[in-house]
């Protein structure tokens, strides 16, 4: 593919945040060449480079009661060389939606002989492995794995590490366009190919997010994204003293990380997970607060933000969902140790103005999930190793 070169990078301590890079063209041909790197501000990412990263990448699809057709479309869009890991929190009673997802995945994989894993969020073996590993932040008061997209993502991460993948990419299951899914993964690969550090992250910004209101309107920014980005940028600006607009992907549901980075971050529960990843990076490696990981601090963290060619269309889940997203997203900023009073007040005022918080109401505290490097991964492995085949849709060992 052709993509804008990383032309400008803002530094925040050891964090290198790259400006938004646009995909210029989805395919760059086999033989095409460009003038010397940088001359035109465009670079070519070769197909074999993309495939190199895809082979090392697990794609984690979190799903909860989505339309089966959408899920099938998403699966069909994931490049063949990536390992698909589905973590489902769909209902099992009355209609066993999890069973339906499993059957659909099996069918898609059987014909193409591709490997995939699917696990339910409440799976007893997995829960036992989590308990034994001491990963208690993932558990609810009943001792089961907590509901929530973030918790599903964490299970996916653990499995990806267990099968030896080096990168993980996340894709929502409610995406309408398989072609967009294909592009996201290729963009992840392109991002990783530009990283200098083993600790890297790629976040997707969609070109347009169409809305249906008196015809199809191709909207540039969602309201939640715009608000989150603004306050997230303020969080950096107060520390550097320079106003910044660098963060364009505070809420990016579609994003990817090297496992090396994924295992040292503190996460937030539920829908706060994506903005919290950035906040955790700023806290841990921004040079303001003490770091918990010297090696990563030395190597630096590379963050890439890539704008797709495809528009993004997913299931609209209503106004209440949007307000909830806004509230939990902004609470990652509000509760950050980097946040000052001025930003706190601005966050509260914003939430009240957008009807997501009542006057005088307290912002609910953030539930965080400790980095999984802290859990006993060997314990987790010793329980899961013999069971991984059980989650595999092709009855053979994953490699
Ligand atoms: P949005 O796209 O960010 O507005 O949020 P969605 O509601 O579409 O959620 C993103 C993805 O997470 C979708 O694929 C959901 O099906 C999935 N999801 C939501 N809640 C859960 C959950 O509790 N567990 C799992 N595993 N996935 C979930
Ligand atoms: Co969605």
C-alpha cells in the first residue's frame, strides 16, 4: 500500500506520538518504486512486509449478541495469515447465540483451512486459569469473569500470548464492511513496520463515519471522539506547555499493539479501555510520573495513527450508549494522576453540557485492570496448554 510517511512526531517523555498518516492507496503493486524515501512524503509498504506482520498477529474479535451476518462478514475480512481469536459474551440461554457464532466460524474456517479460536467469556476452564494466575481484576463478585468489552479483550490478549503471537489487533464484531476490516489489519501491519521500538501501538481513524439522516451523510468525526480527543490533548498540553492537537484517535475501537506493550499497560474496564490505554502510556512513559518499566522507557513507545480509505459503518446503539461511552472515556482523563483541577472541571462541565452527567453528580470511579505481566502467566499456561485445542475450530494444535 501507499501511505503518508511519518512526517511529524510529538514527544512526551519516552512516548513518540506520530501525527495522523493517511492511506494514499490500498495497493501499491508488485514492482512500483518511489523516489528516495521522504521525497514526496509518501512511502510504499510492500506486500511481503504486510504479510510478515500478519503472520505474527492475532486478531481479537470481541462480540456480544451481534447480528450473525455482521460477525461472518468481519471474519471473512481478516487476512488469512492472522490467527482469529473470538471472545464472546453472547447469551447462551434460550437461544444459544454463542453456539451459533461457533458454528458460523467453524464453517468459514473449514472451507479455507484457516485456524481460529473461540471462547466464551464465562468459560469455566478459562476462569479457573485466570483465578490460578492471580489475575483477580478480571473477576466479578461471583468469581466469574466480569462482563465488558475490555475484559473480553484481556482474555484475547492472554490467549494470543499463550499461542506465541507477537502482535494483537482488535476488531469489533459489528462492522458492516468486510473490506474495511481487511484494510484495518493491513494498516496495523503498516504501522508496525514503521515502529522503531518493540513497544508499539497502531490506532485507526476512519476516513468517514456515515450517518443516516435525510440520506447518507459522511461525517468526519463522531461526537464522542471529538470530545475525548480534545481533553486528552489538554492532558498532554498542561505538562508540555504547548497546546497540541496530536491525538486524533482517543476512542479508536480498532487498534493494535505489540504484545510487549500490551502486557505492561494498565487497562480500564468496559468501554473506557481504549482511551485508558493512551492515558496509561502517558502516565507510565511520559516522564512526569515514575515509570514501572525501565526497559520500555529506554526503548520508547511508538504510537501510530492511521486514517483509512474505507468509511466506517457499525451498528448504532443509541444515545444512551453514546453518553455512557463519553462518560467512561472522559473519566480516564479525570482520574489520571496527570490531570489537574482545571481539566477536571472542564471534563465535568462537558459531561453536564452533553447530558451525560447530572449537575452535582459524581463521576463514577474508574475500575482498572492491572497489567497482565503482573499475573502468573506460567500458571495460566499450565492450565490452558492442554485445553487450547478445545477452543480451536479446526481440531488440530495451533501454531
Ligand atoms: P462501540 O462500537 O464502541 O460503540 O461499541 P459496541 O457496543 O459496538 O462494542 C464494541 C464491540 O465489543 C462489539 O463487537 C460488541 O459486540 C463487543 N462487546 C460489547 N460488550 C462486550 C462484552 O461484554 N464482552 C465481549 N467479549 N464483547 C463485548
Ligand atoms: Co460498534
